[in-house]
């Protein structure tokens, strides 16, 4: 995905200036008048890593992730005069039972506490704050708070703030380094701007490539709305439910693999099998194994039950290169589909509860002849059998699959929703509906030439729809679309159309069209044979007689597309109250069929938003690239100034300069 990289050349720190590479915004710092007490460093340099680069229990003295080279250089250059602190925080997104917004909130709170504590202990210490990705999201919010007098420290104590791949880019008062971003960050610019920190906040984005910090929401309403939900909505247990229904979808996209232990799945199943045949049952061991299995099986069962792991959505996993995490995840999901997973979760829960209760009552073991042992043994044997297909999965697949499975829900939504909306708006619905209406009439009139011509047109018109229907779960996607708040109406119309298509047997319809085309062509050839051969009207009539039952079939199948109504979203779809669409859209759902929506579809198909979506999909935007695109991690190669410095080099030099000035 990244654009061709210019050759990177390292420039000497002596060449660093306080003017941003764009030449329009100056990054300035206040002078420091007094030295800090001996026990305090001259500067405290807070680094906030990105998603999955750290965790709550990390050592703050150890730099990690994409910002590590910057932190290490500051330490090497300034020694004890510059304290470097890498913030330990949740740093997750949808894979630990919490949303991205939950994780960012954790970063903001912990960063504010660290800054408050340091500022109170070391009254003369100056500060720099640097963040990447989710860390930049939190760092930028802190900078905005500080600049507007609501932060944990005073603005005059901040030497500089560096934001790399900031989802809040476009905030007023930040200085853009390198090419100016197209659009804004996916989490939206901060409304209050940088306040008194204006000119001291440097922001770098891989413009046009990294969607986290460079998206044009005005012309891509669906992607913009989806991005806002993914980046800004807290889970229901950490915040009040959003009135637009986004809390429900954010929660529905959240999987919790934080307690799953996939590598131990086979070992735990073996323990169950052994205990079910033992003379004396070790109740504690049985409780531990059952509990671990419950925590491991539950999120996998949830993926399958919610539709995120449907075969259409995960086909790319099973076809991924062997040895990759994606292929391992595909292997595991294939095995999971063969296991009795739903009942296994129920069995594991009951078994864990029963064994734990015995442990709490003081029973370490129970003899095989006791009623308790019989019940435990039977349940253990049942559970072992229920998960057998999963335990047969290669150990290496179990070890590496969780990294993919943990973000499968939001990944599938991004990949499938964008592809569906792009595909739907590209279809010639007016032409399809017209030809579906006329084709049975030409067949009934035994018009071989007309039937062949119309079937040929339909065959071409249906080709992308067949591809679409074969590659996604239309019903599931339509339900997801229907709960994405989008004031433009773009997403809601796409949801209505997709829900109608979900009730059409697209593959059968396409096959019938193909049969009509073949039979009609055979009849046409008999009526208009090659030169030297006599026409055979009787043979043509016989061929057309075979066309009549196919024509009846296509008429019966096509009726769902011609007169079908959009289905209403099941309120229980997301496990929460579903979003209620605006009144005009509800009216369309109740009163309009696909024919009535074709005008809206035609308008959408020619809009800039549809064009942007098509461009994104054609560039290969999918599950993996949205969350872990190379553009989002390629800042070691993104050149940002005329000296040939990369984003990492520029931030390193600039922060060192600010620290020198603050010493």
C-alpha cells in the first residue's frame, strides 16, 4: 500500500531548525530560566506507544515500539538530564473485551497522572510528550487540554509535543511536518485546538495512505462514520450508551481473547480425558482445565455465533500462506465449525462451576465411586469429545491464531461492508430490473432472438452481483450497515438494498439466465444457420419449448428482487438495542422495493463517496490493511523534509533540539 519511498538520507542534528518542513508553521518553545533540583531531570519525556505495542504491566523505563529509536537517542544524547518514560497502558483495540476508546481513555488517565505527579515533585522540570497512533490520539488530547488550561500541567512547562499517525490530526494549532494530510484523522480533529501550545505541537502523517490520520470523511461518509464508531465509542460498561446506537455496534465488534489460552487447549482437553477415567479425580486440576477451556472457547464461539466468522468472511484466512497467523486462524475456525462449540461452552461452564464449588468446600480429590466423581467424569468426557476437532488442530496454529481472531470482528466489518457498498453502488439496478421483467415475456412469446439478447445483457449485469453474493454474507452485512449512524443516508440506502439482495437466490438466478442464453442461442442458430445450411424452424421451436420451464423458474426467482421489501433489523442483532434509522429511511424500508430505490442508488453510484470507496477497495483495503496497514507502520521510511530525513529521524532531531533549549 505505501507509495514509492524517496531515498532517505540522515541529516546531522546541527541542521535542525524550529521551522516545520512545510514552511508555514513554526514550532517554538519557551525558554527555561532555572535548573531543576539535583534529584530531578531537566526534562521529563513521556512516550505513549501505539496499539499492541505495550500493556498495563510494562516497564516504563524500557522504550518500545516505533518510538523506541527516538527515546533511545534522547537517553544516549542527554543521559540523566532527560528522563524517558514509556507509558504502560491497555494499548488494545477490540480484542480484550474493551473498545479502542476504552483503551485510549486508559492512556489519557494514566498519562495525566504521571505528568501531575512529576510536575508536583519536580517543579522546574520541563516536559515533552510524544505519541504514536493510539498513543498520539491520547497525547494530542492531553496537549489540547494543557493548551486550553485544563491539563495536568501548565502550558509553559511543555517544550514540545510530537504526534505520529495521529487519529485526531487536523487539529487547529498543530504544525504539519512533511506533506499536508488529505482530510483529517479518523477520530476527528479536537474542537478546542491546541490553545497555548499552538506552534509547539508537530504532527506527521503518511498522507493519503494512512487512514488513521488521513481520511476525507466529507466525501466518504460510510468510512467516516464507521471510523468514528471504531475510534471514539466506549464500551457499555465504561460509558453511557450513545444515543445514535454506536455503543451497540462498538460492543458487538469487541471480542475478548484476553483470558484465552489457545496453546493450552490440547493440554487441557487431555487433562479432562484423563480425569474422566481416573480412579481418583483431582478436583482442582479439573476446575483449572475446565475454566481455561471456557475462557478459550467462549470468544471463538462468539465469533461464529455473531456471523463474524462466516465462511465468506474468512475465506482469505484459509487460503493464506502456510505458516502465517492468518492461515493458522483459518485452520482453527475450520476445526471450530466441526466442533460442538456452543454445547462445549455450556458444558465447560457447568463443569468449572461444579469443580470449583467442590474445591471451595475443601475437597481436593473425590473417589471415582462417588456420585460427584461420576458427574464430573461424565461431563469431562463429554467436553473432551465436543472439542475434539479443535484439539486435533496443529499446535503451531493454536499458538499463532489468536492475534488474528482477536480483531476478526472489526476486520470483517471493515472489509465486507466496504466491498458490499462499493459493489452495490456499481451495479446497474435499473437495467437489471428492466431485463428481469422483460425476459420471461420474451421467453413466453418464444422470441429466441430477443431472449438471447436480453439474457446476454443480464449475464453481464449479474456478473459482479454473483461475485458479491459469493464473497460475503449479505444478510449479516445489511444488518451491520443498518446500525451505522450516517446522516447522509448513504449507508442506510445501502443497507436497504443489501437486505433485499440477501433474500434473492442470486446464484440460482444467474444460472437460470445462463441456461436461457444457451437454449435461446441454440434456437437462433437453427433459425439463422451458417451459409449453406437451411433454416430449421421446427428444430428451433423444439428448442424454445425447452425454454418455457426455465422461463417460469426465472420469473419465480426474480420476483424477490422485483417486488421484495427491505427486511427490518433484528433488535437483538448486536446484543444491544439496534439503532433506529431516521424516519425517511424507515418509510423507504416499509413502502419501497428495490425498483423504488434505484434512483437513490444511481445518485449514490455517481457520488464522490462511492468513488472514494471504490478507490480504497481497488487499492486492496481490507481487514488487515485497515488495522495494520504498512502505511500505518512505515514511518521509518516516510521522508518528510528536503534534507531526506524520515519521520522518525525528524522527530528525534526536533525533540533533542527542544530538550537542549529547555536544559
